[in-house]
């Protein structure tokens, strides 16, 4: 049994680190995190892990969490991505501190700090072309070579840097590089580029700038300006941490502090520190934003919000719920070492949330007509069926039953396999929430295909078992006169490989699952579910969990299958 000290120890290495920082008075006891996406694509499930971590830690420790767009590449960034990111963070249930922040808002301060580095002879303007710079950089097994302009006089570099800003030079003609160590074992410290010339309009700043700071230079300073205490990022940035620290060490601390949001009066003030955690990897899922973007642009999917995509927009449209994604991220946890998470874990979180909250409805995917012979013409029973078997507070819905109904074609068999518990010729079955029926006659067309069943109704079996006989099977159904035709889209995993690791877009396209989408027209849905609006969830009984999508151009209601009732991967649809 844990003692009191053990039970009060925070779980996870990041929480333990934060607890130590608070106990020591570091950062004055503050906890201030940030989520800093680059607006060059839509958020995916991997980003959700970072979102949940940063926002939840701030909430847990009574701190703050910023939303900042690290927007330093005008060629890839767009307002549409910004809007989508904000919308999906809100959808997950999080709210950021204050106004949305942009690294581009700090361009003037970043420029002045770069001038400071030049004056201190910690940066210089280099005239190597991008290809030459890569060649001079060396390799993991060989040191780099100093640029011919590494010892350029700081005053000359200051003059050139100002003229770079004024637009005197072409793209790639000059760059500003940090002056660190061309023989460093860490390649990120071999005089990395801090600014590059790029004559391109920025979605935030327009044509104000024709040179832009690099991500590595911008990110750490943005953290410092926003008084971030704990800069949390994925393991891919671990080798960048020495550069993060070097830049903040070289800039005058008093000027950095004065420019920060806390200003001169802040005490104590400690520059932020970067801590890395393992990024999320999920089986049968590809999360590389570059390849996701290529998948959209090459037409492998129908946009960023295609319900097969691992983007939050796609998952939202498919019917994944915010609670299920948050619960999944919490269950995965935060570790230092990477591992492949089984996608079944995510699917379980979705099923668990929808099973608890989604109302039930009946929908027939492949209809087979059934005539109830002893059900009078014009008779219509309105049967009260629970909206949820375990949640009485959700009430009951009225389901109409008439002389003609439809059942699933697969729920009838002339020669049933062993263990078949549905309707057979001469056999009985219960209609969900209604009566027991017996199949009396089977009708076929000229080709021998079954077209219609005639059955009799035992009217004494509504809500009770028939006397003297056992009826084990229960099937769903809809009234033919009252049901409406809808389109169902059945989604499956987008990739066939458990751990897709494409090297190019060709391999991405070749790895797609050809059965990731099956669209079924002419499905019949009970009328109670037809009042659903886009975004509503249902469990279509014995079929799966569905989410109403925006309507097709024809005006036909469309429902996306969020997930089957159980894991059916490799065993047919469920």
C-alpha cells in the first residue's frame, strides 16, 4: 500500500519536473506552457497529444497556456490553416490564455536581437549559396568547413543585414548565420542559418518583410518573450535543444526580459527550458504532415477533412468525439521513448464514449421486403422504444410499424449456417422492440433471387416472451412506408501496413487501403433519426456507430460510420 508521500508524487517525468520547479521556486512558482503549431497544415491526432499535455498541465497547476503560431515560412502558411487549428483546439474543449499569438508579431524584436548577435560577433552574413552551405557543413563523420565570410567584420555584416531587409538581394544570395562551431558533433550547432532571404508575402505581415527568421531562431525567443516556463516538444527536437539554449544565452538577458510580456518588473525571471517527450505513433496511421499534405494535393483523399484522414478535422467529421480523443491521449501517457500504439486503443476509446452517449436507431443497409400478412392494411403501431438501453433519462422514441417492413438481407437464410439466430424459412425471430414474426413464404424472381418474405405476427409477444417456445434471435427493421433513404459511408483504416513509413508520395499512394471506403446508397433509416442535424451521433443497432455528415449534392442525408460495434479488422465489416 502506498504511503502518503508516495501517493502525492506526480505521475510522469514531466509532472515530476514541474513539481520540482514549483517546490524550488524556479520561475516564481509559475507554470506557463504553450502550444506552438506551424500553420502549414491541419492538426492531426499526434498534435492532439501535445494539445492535451500543454493545456492540461497548465490547468492542473493553476497556470496558463498560450496558443502561438510559429509562422516563419510564408510559402507554406495560410489563414485557412490558422482558422482550422483554432477551431479544432476549441472543439477538443481547451481555451488558450489571452489573445492568439504569432511569431510573426515578433519579427521586429527578432530582427533587433539578430543585430545584437552580430554586434557581439555571434552571427555573420554569409554569401554561400544553399548548396554550398550544405557542402561546407560536413557530415556526421567529418567536421564542417568554415565559411569564407565567417570572420566578416561585424559592422559589414550589420550593413549587409540591413540591406537584406531592404530587399537589395535575391533569394539565397545571402543569409545570416550563427557563429558557433563548424566542428561540433551536433550538426545543428555548425553555424546554423538564422535568417534567409525570401521575397514572398506573409499571410500576417504582407509585404513588410523579404527575409524571414528560421524556426530554430524564432521559437526559443518567442518562448522567452511570452514568459513560457516549460517548453514541451517532441523528441525530434532533442538535438535542437543545444541551439535553443545557445541563442538564449547569447542574447542580453536584461533586454530579453524587458521585451517579454512580464517586462522589467518581473522577478524572478528565468529563460525557458526545452523538454522533449515521445511523439505519438499509431499503427496503420501516417502522421507526417508533409506526406499528409501530399496525400491531399495528389487526390489520395478528398481533402484535409476526409474522414479517413488522421487529422482532427477528419476525425471530427467521421464522428470521433472530443472526450474520446482526450481519454485516448491520457491513456497513452507521456514517455521519453517512442513506441507504436495499437490503433485498437484509439478505437476502444471512441467505442466506449459512443456506447455511453450515442442514442440508438435502426437502419437497414441492404433491404429485404417483408409483408406481415395478418397486419391489417392501414394499421400503424407506434412502438415506444428506448433511445438508449442503459440511460432512461434519454427517453423513448416512437417507431412506426406497418404492414410492410424491411429487414437486412443477411438476416434471412434459406439454408442457415450453424449457430444462425436470425430469420429462416418456417422459423421465428423477434423484431427489435416489437413482435415475434414467423416466415411463412419466400418469393423469388426469375433469376432465383429472394425478393420478398411473407410473415405472420404473434401479437401476444409485444414486450414478453412467447409461451411454450424459445425465440433467441432479435433483428432490426424499419417500416417501409415511414423510412427514408439515406447514404452510408463505411470507413476503414487508410493504410494496409501496420507501420507505414513511406519515403516519397509514390509509396504513400501505393500503401493506401483500397477498401478504406465503401459507400452504400438506398439504406433505410427509421424516422426518429431523420431529425438529426449534421454532427449528431447514433448507434445504428447491430451495424455500428454513425455520425451525420453534411448532405450530398442530391440532398440525400449522409451518415458516416465512425466505427463498427467491435474490432472487425481483417474479419469483414461489422
